[in-house]
C-alpha cells in the first residue's frame, strides 16, 4: 500500500496519470494475490498426496485411528511438524562443511533434512514429556530441551562424536 501511495504522489501533475497508475498497481497486486492462492492450492494438493491413498484402506484406517486420538494441542503440533522443514541451501552448506566437499547431491540434502526433522520432532516430544513430569505448562523452555537431549542421549538416539572435542 505504501508503494501505491508513493505512485500517486509522484504523478500528482496529472489526475488521469495517477488514476491509471493506481489502477495498474491494483491489478498487479490482485494478480499476485491470485498467483499466491493458486500456488497455495497446488501445495495443498501435494500435501494431500503425502497421506496414505484411498487405495490402501488399511493404512488410511490406521492413520485415522492415530489422528483421532490426538488432543487439540497435539494436532496443532503435528500440523506444524508436517509443514516444517529445513532449507535446502542451509542443509547443503552444513553438509559441505562436514564433508569438506562442495559437491552435495540433492538426494543427500533431502535425506539429511528428513533425519534432522525427525530428530527435532523427537526432541520436542521428549521435552513435552519432561514438562508433564514436572507438572509445568506453557512453551518449551531451554531447560526442557536440555533434559530431553540428555534423555535421548542416554537412550542412544543421539550419535556419538567421531572426533574428540578440542576444548571443553
């Protein structure tokens, strides 16, 4: 909208010019909004494709049974988890720094992103368990995440370092 106001101010010399500019700006904004809506619908179709298909009723029934047992809070977290992900560029940079090579394949970044996402999900769920054991509510705090990480480490769900730390 600020762009719209500045376009009107710059063409204050002619009334017809500012109206034309304003109309063009409105049309461009409307077109962009429509494109965003179409893209969002396409993304929704892709998301729906990830669920078990109707051709496999056993998987569909199993998924429905699991989702029906979720509380509202769990369902919100699950939806956020489904939508969340790591940026491929950041993951590629991380892998390049670990491996020492700049050639990182796309499938490798997807796999590592998936593993990282699963680990973060497990960490959050364990942190929620820690909170419930301490009879605390509200957002997850760093102390909950530290305790969850400690527990996951004890369970062997966190890999050990291959190289020893230099400083501690």
